[in-house]
């Protein structure tokens, strides 16, 4: 096993040029995270070819459930990744391995339980997430399969983040790309060739995730990692290990759970205006998940780099990493915002070519979201920085504000005054409020970083 400081990936974290290292870590992460979003967009696209607005809306109803499943893997994966990066920086390989194994085996257990419980209560969950009487039966066909295969999504998310924590971003992203390519191939096969409709889309997604997960696991089966989460001898969970994982994982869990809740509230609010409004919200959510996943990929790239150097007390490298990601995130937000604002109607026509109501409402929603993409990028970077530096409290505050304290009240209040436009405006407005909170927290985190650096120099 590569268990020494001279490991090539560890050298990249410790000594590599910051810009180059960030690119090497973030580019595969961005590609990989976008691929995860493509799973949903591909399903929506092929389902839209059925020329059934109800089917498109059904995929949107299941989307928060899909997020909920992913939150399990992200909670353990991102929580462990933050700890692993810092422990590798401290040369504490024993605790890094224990953390990796604890995260993987625990997430698998929780994923199995979720699959059993979710399949049992699938219809009440779909109603909670906004399914109308006309959508429920179709959403049930899609959601039941997605929930049944949740073990693959959970393990995929956990392994992805563990791989990234030690700098193996390329293998991680390759696994995700393999899954996306398989989904693109299998979707038309199951939906049209086998005439399985929306159920076929769900089956294709689950099979694709399973293949992707096997590829990710092969990295550790070949004993190539700086850690090995599959090695049973490392699975000795302790209260301290769980506490460390949860300290960093809970903010991710809260963000995902509140995201699912707020999306359900958005679906219910949009449902008042008909199935076409739900379809418009669904399409926009899938499309913007592409951009947000790209930004989360950038945040994932910064985490091992900032976390390792924070653990190694290389604070100059931490600050340089932060400056670069802020610039890149702002640039992405500006560029994507301009494109989405200008081409919103053309983009919506791809997914709803024969429904002018969906095109009109979806274009309005897209343009509103486009105006907030710079705040979106900065908020995501703030969260990544707090997690990388081990500040779970700030990450939790930001996550709760972003998806809950701001968004949910706005979804409930704005439609009373602005109708369906208020539903569309709620999420962009929520991100602007979250940005203000993030700036305050980041200023305080910067002071802590400076104090630690001063203490090191004086000591």
C-alpha cells in the first residue's frame, strides 16, 4: 500500500503548485459531479421523448427522494473525507484508515435500511414530495425502483469522497463517467426498445450506478490507495471516529435533507398552478443541478488540498487555495448566468417541445435563477472551505440557512404576492441571503486562520 509521504498524490497536496494541484483535483471532480447530475438530466430527456408531461413531472417528484438517498452517502463520504485529508496531513494513517472503513461500512448498513423502509412507504413519501393524483401512479413506478437500488447510490457517493480525500480524483471521476455513459446507453434500451417506459429509466439508472460503484471499488481491491476502506481490520468504530465524521458530515446531511424538504415545498407550491408548472420546476431543477454539481466539484477539489495543508500547518497554501476558488467560482457563475438568461427559451424547448406553458414558465424560472449564479458559487465555496478546515459548526449554519431558514419561508411567502413567479424567485433570493451569512462566517474563519498562523510562528 502507498502509505508514505512520498506517495505521488500526497506530494501533490503537500508541495504541488496550488493552481496546478487545484486543477488536477477539481477538474475530475467537476466532471464527476456533473456526471452525477447528468444521471437525472438524461432520465428527464429520454422520458420527455415519451411526450407525456405527467411522466416528466413524475421524475421531478422523485428528485428530492433521489437527493435524500444521496445525502446518506454524502454525509459519511464528505464527513470522512475532511477527516482523512487532515489526518494524512498529520501523517496519522491509522486514524485515516479507521475513518474510511467506518464511513463505508456504516453507510452501507444505513443504505440497506433506507431501501427497505423507503420501498415500504414509497407512496406516502411521494405525496409528501408533491405528487398530485394524476402523477402519483407514474411517480410510484419510477421511485420504487430508485429506492430499491439506493445501496448503489449510497456506496458510490461514499467511495467517491474517500477517493478524493487522498487525491485520487481521476479514478473517482472515471467511475462516475462510466456510470453516466452506461445510463445514456441503457435509457433508450429499457425505455423504448424493451417498452418499459418510465420504469425502464429507473432500472437503467440503478444498473449504471452499480457498474460505476464496482469500478470505484476496484481501486481498493487492487490495493492502490493511501487508505483502504474495505479492509475489515480497520473497521473498529469508536465514538470519537463517528463524532469526527458526523462533525463534518452533518452539515452535508442537513443541506441535502433541507434541500429535499424545500424541493417538496416548491413542488407543492407549483402544483397549485397545474402539472405544467411542476414540469417547469422539475426541468429547471435538473438543469441547474448540472451547474451546482460543477461548483460542488470545485469545492470537493479544494477540500483535500486545503484540508491536508491545514493539518500540515501550511496556512499560506490554504489561503492561496481559497483565493483561487473564489475567482473561479465567480467566473463560472457569471458565464453560466449570461448563457442561461439569453438562451432560456431555447433550452426549455429541448425538454418540452410541444408544451408552450412549460416553455414559458420554465424560461421565466431559468432567468431568475441565472441572476443568482455568482452568489450560488460563492455560497458553495464557503461551505467547502468550512468543511475542509474542520469547522462543522459554520458549515452547518450555512447549510441550514441556504436550504431551510431562508428558502422555505420564501417559498411559502412570495407566491402569496407574486403567484407562480414567487415560487420561481424563492431559491435565487434564498441564495442571496445565504451569501450574506457566508461572508460574515468566512470573515470570522479568516481571523481564526490568522490566529493559528501567528501562534505557530511565535511558538
